[in-house]
């Protein structure tokens, strides 16, 4: 059965590969990007490579909440439902802290707040699907995160890498919390899970400035990944599986590794109180852009 699938950050890297693989399976794909010229080119490439003409694009700067709201409005003008949302977009930013126009730490804005807002605004469309699915991307760096629960805008975190790890930990917690809220509200036709792509040969982290050691690690990791022939396609395997497979139709709130295996995430920093604190904090921050259909 053809699904309508939206993938953020899909003009490059794992997002683009995921879009291509799912288009190959015959699904209707909507790629999100920041640059319209690039998005058009990628759409053309996917159509040519897969023979699937049902590939569209939407443009938004995910650092801007206003831009996300406008993108969702554009989506709503064209589509009456959504089957799968893959929150793939994310990045490690520089050590020098960047604050968005909305006052959010840049790393949090892109990796945590944007996917949370997009998910909430698209939830009514996902609820119109017989099998709505939300897939959130995390990273193995979450295992190193040591969040200060009194500093949820990461104002005291000096390292870009550390902020990224905390953000990806919060992605896992928010996924678990949303799964709980969906079930609590009797919404059984929408699931939400976490995907971890593993180490693959992409340009992720190659342009960030996180001090010589972290920059060395990213560049070395890319070289090693290339030497070991860690095909970037392997990073998209779990995304494609979670979006397309009937085997995970009713599974929600879980963490999947890069081999399509459901595993328990490392939970040293986790407890239910922290999870709720993180959810409540970001949902309150997002209140100006939410609507009455959002789960709070």
C-alpha cells in the first residue's frame, strides 16, 4: 500500500537515501529542505533514479518556528493526511553557542524543538491515517549526555558536541513521553519510535567547529567509515524499516538500532520525572505556535 511520507533534512545524507529507498518502494515522498534549488534537484534525481513521479518538496528553515508553522500550512493546503513523518534533520553545531530568533539554543532548536513542533502540528494529519507513524532520529552520542535539569536551554554547556548529545537524549525521552500520551488519549493508530543510524560514511559533523579534538574525531570517523566501506545506505535501513514494515505496525515508544533491532536505550540519566520535566518545558516554550489539536 502506498504511503504518504514526509522526511525532514532529506536533500542530503541519510535523509536523501531514506527518501530514495522509500520512493523505490512506490511510496509518495515529500522531502523537506532549506534550499529550494537543491530540493528541486534532489526531487528530480529521485524521480529519475526510482521511476517514481510522486515526489514533492517543502521548504523551511527549522531554526524558525514561524517557518515550520508556514510549512505545515502549505502541507495542509495540498494533503489531507500523512502516513509517516521522519524527523531526520539534525546537526552538530559549533562550540560557540548560537541562539535562534525565538531565543532557543540552536542545537536544541534543530534537534529537539523543531521535530517536536512539527510532530504536534502534523498530528491531526497523522491521526487521519490508518497507520500513522512518527520516526525520530537519535545518535549514539546520547549515551555521553549529562543534562543539568535546571539548564534546559543549555546556556551553561560550552561544548557543541555536549549540547548535541543532550539534545539526542531528549529526543529519546520526548519519543517515550509522546507514545505514552498517545496511548493515554486513546490514539491507537499513531505510533512514535526512535531510530539510530549508527556510524556510516556521510559528511555529518564535518563542517562544525567543536575544538580540535572533536573535529579530529569526526574527520577520523569519516575516514574510518570509508575505509571500512560503511555504506551510507546502512544508516537509512532502520528508517525505511520503521516507515514501511508491517512488523512494527503497533510498536510505539521504542528505540531501534541501525540493524532494525528493538533495544533498550542506555538509561543512566533517565527517570520518569526528568522525562516529564523535559516534555513540559519544551511544550510550554512552544505554546505560542501550537494549536488546540496538540497534545499537551
